[in-house]
C-alpha cells in the first residue's frame, strides 16, 4: 500500500448522491474520482453511508446485498469498499462504512448513558449530528486531503432523508469546504431516437426540495451527450456547462477513471473547491493495466463453483481479483459461475472438463456442499489447478479425508455435528457465541508460511497477513494423517496454530486457504495467489513472486 503526505491544511468533503434509478454506479464514480485525485498527488479516502437499519451487511443474504466485504480491522461492510480499495490501493476500515443501524445504535447508547442531558432525542439534530460526526471522523484524522462520501440509495427515498439533511447542514458550516456530485441517468428513448433529460431535472428538483443544490452532475448514458443536451441539463439544473459530466457505459469499470479524466471531472472538482493543482497526473500504471486487459495474449476458462450463480455481485471480489490477475498475466480470464447444487460425481466431468482451473467459493450451510466436494475430487484427480477459499478450502479437506485418507463420511461439524471424522470443527472461542452479527473470526490475522512450499514462493516471503470471516477451521487432531497422506498445512497462524493454508504435494496446483485473498487484490497489487493460479491455468511453469 502506498502513502503520501496530505497536502491541504484541512480535508475537503465531496458528497456523491444518486438519483433516477439505483445501480448507476455511484461507487465506481466515487472510486474513479478518488483515483484521479490520488494520481494528482492528493490523499483521498472514500466512505459509504448505507441507509438500511442493519448494523452491517454481515447478516444479510448475498441475494439481498451482494458480497459482504471484510476490512483489515474486521468490519463486515458494503461491497463498494472493495472497489475503493481496489482502485486506490489503500486499506479502508469500519469508519468507511456507516449504516443507519449503526447511527441509531450510537445515539440510543448515548441516550442511555444520559449524554443528552434530559433533552428529547430527535432525528434533527441528534441523528443528523451523529451522521455528521461519522463523516468528519475521517477528515479529522488529518490524513486526507479529500473525503469522498457516497450516500447509498436514491434521493427521495424516505430512509436517506437524514443523510441528505446532514449534507445540507454541512454545506452551511463555516469552516468546511464541501461539494455535492449528483449521479443521474439520461435515458435513450429508442422510439423517438432521443436522449431524455427530464428524469435528471426531476431528480435535481427532489434534491433541491431537500435544500441541496448539486454542484456537479454526472450523467450515466448509453449514448454521447451532445452540446445541446449538456446545455439543457446545465440550464434546468442550475449548474455550469462544464459541470455536466458524461458517464458513458464502459466495457470495464477500470475504464471509468480514464473516461472521467477525459471529462475533466477531477479538474472541475478542484476548481470548485478552489484547490490549486498542477497539470501533472500520474496514471501510467493504471493505463498500462487497462491496456493489458484490452490486449490479452492468452485466454483461460475458470469455473467458479458456488451457490449464488445468478448474481454477479455475490462473488464480486473474486471476479475482480481474476481481472487483476488476468491483467498481470496478459490473459483474458473467462469466469463461469457453476451452481454447486447441480454438480455430482456422475456429471462433474461433463460440467467441468472444459475449464483450465476450478475455484470453489466461500459460503455457509449445507446446500451445495456435496457438489463442491465432487468438483474438488475432479480437480484433484485430474491435475486441474484448484483454489479453494474458506468453505472451499474446508471442502477440499473433507474430500481428501474421505477419498484419500479413507475417513468415511468425514465432514465439517457445521454440516454434520455427529460425524465420526470432524476434520473441520468449530473454533474453540466460537463455541459459546450465540449472537450472529459481527461475531465470526473477522479481519486480518498473521500467517507463517512453510519454507519450501509453493505458497511461500508465490508470496515471496515468510509472513503474510490476510483477512478472515469464518467460525470453523481445520481440526488439528487430524494434522498428522493429512501430512502423511500428502495434504500439507503450509500456512499456520502463529498465535493459535490454526491451519490457514493447505497444499497437495503431488498436484500441479492445488491450494486451499482459510482466509479470503480476494479482499486484498488491487489493480496496483494483484494478489499473488490469483496471479499464480491464472498462470497455472494458462499452463505456464514458472512462478511469479510477489
Ligand atoms: N461456513 C464456514 C465457516 O464459518 C466457511 C465460511 C466462509 O466460507 N466464509 O467456517
């Protein structure tokens, strides 16, 4: 991760709101703007405010909310934080993701402690004050020139009103410099052959009703905005012509920073905030990565075996890690999601034999487990490069126990608490926990790598730190049996002796990890496990050391 000295005396606050429709890509626009400011030498962080009442997305089904992203400090957060880290190559933390649940919890806790001194506790000012406090927390660290705060949801939603009100109030605070970017949609109507600005006008009106005039409008569109359209948006929405930024559909999210640079989004922001800047912008390595993505020299097909195949967001960080690894190998990685419930020993060959690599995904619960085990058996027996992540690693241990060592019906106690061979078992400290939210083994833990192992070579060092999210683990009672049979524990947590990584000795590429490498892959630092997995899938022999 790289760090720079911040240049400005005080943090500037940039708010990103969304209108017209959800899923327009506020997270990517925020991350792209942050990337451009970073490339100009400023220090930037991004924060996501989520208007739902859950404390965090940790207890939500991926169908509700996509992947749950985990930070170094063990926060279970919105997947947009993954984009922020992947674009900026800096770590985020709990402070970067705030939910309505967390805001209310903190206000209610204060009320119980008597901190409101007998006052009636109300949405305004107490909830809005708490929101503003959470926003300023990052700015007040003194580490950042810019704090970009993305407000989840769409303007006009009842639940996001207190956030918009907090933004309105901050704009009037004397000692704060801030700016509002509103992301809208300019739809193309096929029947009339026209781009339509009315939804944007309405959306800005909704913001105005809440007392907020946006400074910049970023307009998502599938066709280029003409001068006339830009003028019209500017005129009706009270912004200058340069403040109407086109955000045309891009092939890859990694093109968006370059598109935003062409539209001068960063320059308009800097001018509006009256921040001096030079003409220099260092995007060389980003451009290099984006060129490699566009001009691959090879292609591999990877099967992602998991439970949530219809939903791209469910394994977001895994998919992005493959993009980074693909870029660094100049290889087009085609990722196909295969439903583990559909796989069995009879059809596994037909379903998986066309792939150059198999990844078995993280997950919880019984559904689809036997399919994952069939996929792993196939990879192990046929020398297909295999990467198992968290539950994927646990399934690899179960498979090896059953089919190689001869532990009949070996299982994880998560699925079969009565198994004779509990090769995966609940962690000691998890046994008494009954509360669901935020109680797993979460966040970054150290791991010592065994010298001479393949993983040691991939990382190129003896000690690593990776992020976790689990309650079960390899059962060390069986360690000797596994080692003897050729499945080696090659990564061990130094404090508790937990097995974090397994490898099969006489397999071309078979790695299982208890942690989530996908949370740490960035454009600037593609993850060594993904890089070498793709490399193995391409069929290359030599290893890339991190
Ligand atoms: N369900 C498993 C556990 O809790 C694996 C979790 C995961 O894959 N993230 O240990």
